[in-house]
């Protein structure tokens, strides 16, 4: 019984260590590509990841922060356009429409905005940006806690990506630390497996919502 318990403990510790090592690798692999907004390189597009809606169908506070940072990049002439990628698979959750409305109301011209309403995840958004929208260079816009994973995926699937933290200059939060640990492990697995996004083609959802 003692050997059995010790064996289980050893396997548990090995699993925890393995998860930590993989998460650490993904976190650090492209961390040097996170740069201040003022130093962001010229790029054809800023890729903005969805982050949910608030009551009333408007962007959540987290998403609005991402959109504000992307709008600033456009106004500063750092990027030529915005690719807004969100999850519209639920008919009552029209994320990209809310994102588009938000940036248009703040002066970004319609011709500078593209929307991907099949960005169901960070992985799907990044792969589809490359394969469906033809993105080869981009500035990724999201919060710092999410940026290392987004950079890992985007650079791994063929995008020369740099990252600007939407919460630049604000205190870091550990709120999402546990979720990101496991999400990074999943990201590595999906990249290695060359997984296809749920909607591998088409600029709109392939099936009725």
C-alpha cells in the first residue's frame, strides 16, 4: 500500500511538473516580442481577440480595453487595418458585430476594418487570420496575461507577430494564472498536432447560427 501511494504521489508530481514546464516554455517562447505600443513595428493589421460582451450587447470591459489599444495603433499609423476576431456561434452573442460597431463609432473607417465571426478561440482566431484572411505580419492586441499564448500560437502557425498589451502600464493580475497555465499546455498540443479550427474556411460561419 505504501509503495502504491508513493507511486501515485510520484506520478502526480511528475504531471504537475510537466504541466508547469510546458506552460513556462509557451509563456517565454515569444515573450521578447511583447513591446510597448509606442515601439510597435509597422504592420498591415492589428489582430484583436474577442473577450465577451457586457449586458446590452456591448464589449466587456476587457474587450473594450483591447479595442481601445487597437484604435490607438490605427490612429498612430502603426497598422493599416484592424482584424476583429470574435465568437458569433451563438445567435444571442454577436461579438464581432459589437466590436465593429465600437471601433466605427470611434472614427475608424469601415474600409480599415475586417471581421472574423468564427474566431471561437485564440487558436482558431490566429489560424484563420493566417489561412483565411492572408495575414503574414500582425500586431496582436490583448491583455498581458493572454499575450504570451497568443504570440506563441500566431508565430507558430506562420504569422510574424508582435504583441502590444492592452493593459500596458496597469498592475498585473494573477486572476487568470491557473486558467492560462492549462491553456498554454493545450495551445502547445494544438500547434504540434496542427489542429484545424472549427471553421477552417470562409469569412463567416459555415453553418447557420
